[in-house]
């Protein structure tokens, strides 16, 4: 801390030395009775150093603020690009989903039609073959009935002979 002559505290006060960076040195000077004060030139020099340090700090802060602002703008641009890209990707995904749905629906309808046609063809094939087999069975049944009648007549003729 910097104290100038005429401050509220006098060199004999206990609180006077407490504000210095090295209170022990101040107390030693007080005991010896040789208190050192800064000259006006020293005060101006220290004030100049302080002002210069504050100006440099302000310049560094301004530079950092400018860099941070540029970085924030770059990040905002990057985010906008990401948002646009994602928006396009989502639109593409929705378009592909719609296309897949349409193709799936068309393919499913076609499959249903093919299965229905195959079921009808199978029913027609079965009906035709059942009718053919039934016709053969009927023909065989008539042949067997005819053969049975002949055998019965032949047996009846032999029975009558005996």
C-alpha cells in the first residue's frame, strides 16, 4: 500500500504498518525513527507503471474478446451449416421413407394379386383334375358293375345248369 505524508494514520500507529506489503520492514523503520516516504517522482513512476499495466490488461482483454467473438461467429456459422445439412438429411430420409412405403405398398398389392391368381389357378387345377378323376372312377365303376353283372349272369347260368 502507498501512504503519503498527511494520511490519517501516523507512523506510530499499529494499523499504519499493517497496510504495507512488508509490515515488518515498516515496523523496523518506525522503531528506528527513519520512516521512508515516496517522492513525488516515485509516486508518478509507480502510477505510470500501474496505468501502463492496466492499459496492457485492457488491450489483452480486448484482443481476447475479439478472438472469442470471432470464434463464437465461426461456431454460429458451423452450427447453421450443421442445421442446414441436418435439415436436408432429414428431408432426404423422409423422402426415402415415402418412396419405400410407396414401393412396399405397390409390391404388397402385386403380391396379393399374384397369390390370389395362384390360389384361383390351384383351385381350377384341382377342380379339373378332381372332375377327371371322378370321370375315371365313374367309368371304372360302370365297368366293374358291368363285369359284376356278367359274372352274376354267368354264375346264374351255371347254377341253372346244375
